[in-house]
């Protein structure tokens, strides 16, 4: 489709982010890597992180042709490692202007089958980790320099998400954290916004299998999956001066799915049918 090919292209003016420094968590693959690439193409220096060193190294290799990129293996669930990662970025660049909180993850399971350990792991990854790195970047870079843009990644949890109770709860926490920090830090000109992707063709989606993907597309009014580039465009918009008077907002990039009532209203209904 011609319009889909067009959507994959970087729509922003060259040089839009010249001289700025960005962190992208989970930046080695999927949506995170697409966002990192677009930031680099627009002139920003980018630091990516992820839990697996081999994936981070591969991400740096693939992104290196697009600009100044560094990568560090970092588990955002560990505050000490977050502090070390942020310190390494500041040591190299002396500033951080953009933080893209893309790292996260979950698995599908009915709530009755969720163990306390499984629930805690997903909440730590999606909510606690997001807070740890956001606070570290804000207190050490953005608030002192009185400028910054933070973009959090959610999912479409507004109508309930059977088999994702752990992730839906965590992401709802991140959405409210987004609004709260937007108000607290507005006086420092630190903006905090979020994107809520719908079904997006990415490595993370593939783990759920073709039946889940096909069912999700059927429930999307535009009748297709999004691309990682389309999510990256929204992230970059929120990170850029184009949204300078925008904070505390969530953009739903989902082909209309958040406005459509045919979700999964019955808890024991199979989401893949």
C-alpha cells in the first residue's frame, strides 16, 4: 500500500533535534529502535539500553550508520544500574534532553493463574522501572537544566484487557504517573506525555501467535496493524519542539481501536477467537 510506505518515512524536518541528547530504553529492537533511528536522523545523539548486552550491541551496530549512538546493558528494574547508566550518558554528553520510556514487557495469562511473582515481575518492569529512570534523568539532568521532554509507552488498557491484568494495572499506573509528573514538573519546563500503541507489527507482537494477531486486527477499525515507524513518529512529535505546549497527554496510536466497543468484555472468553 502506497500510504503505508509513505507512513514509514521520517516526516520531520532535517536538523529538528540538532544538538539534543536522547535516551531510549528498550532501544535495541522494535518500536524502540525505530524511534532511536528517527531521533538520530533528526540530529540527536542517542543512548539506548536494554537488559541483554548482545541485543544492545546489535542495536548500536544497526543504528550507527544514522548518527551518534551509544548503548549500555541496563536492567531498569535495578535503581543502581539505572543510576550508572544515566551517569555514563551525562559523562559523555553533559546533558539529557529527551527520555523515551519504551522498555517493558509482559506475558498473557488469566488473572486466576497469575502467581504473585509473575504479577510483581511485570509491575516492576513496566511501572517501577519507568519511575526509576524517569526520576534519575529528571533530577540529574532535566530539572537542573530547566528543560526536557519525557515520553512514556503504554498500551490500550482503558476498556479492560483480559489475560493482561498485570500489565494493564502497571500501564494504568504509568498513565497516571505521566499526568502527575506533568503537573509537578511543568514549572521546570519538563514535559511528560505518553503514547498508547494498538496492535503493531513488531518482534514483541509475534510472541502472541498468529491467532491473537489476526483477532486484534479484526477488532481494529482500520483493519490493519500499525508499523513501528508510525509509533516512532508520535514519540518524536511529543519529544520535539512541535509539542512545546503539550504535557500530561496520551496519544492513542491504534487505528481507532480505543474508540471501538468490540473488545473482550467477558473474562473467560478466548481473546484469540
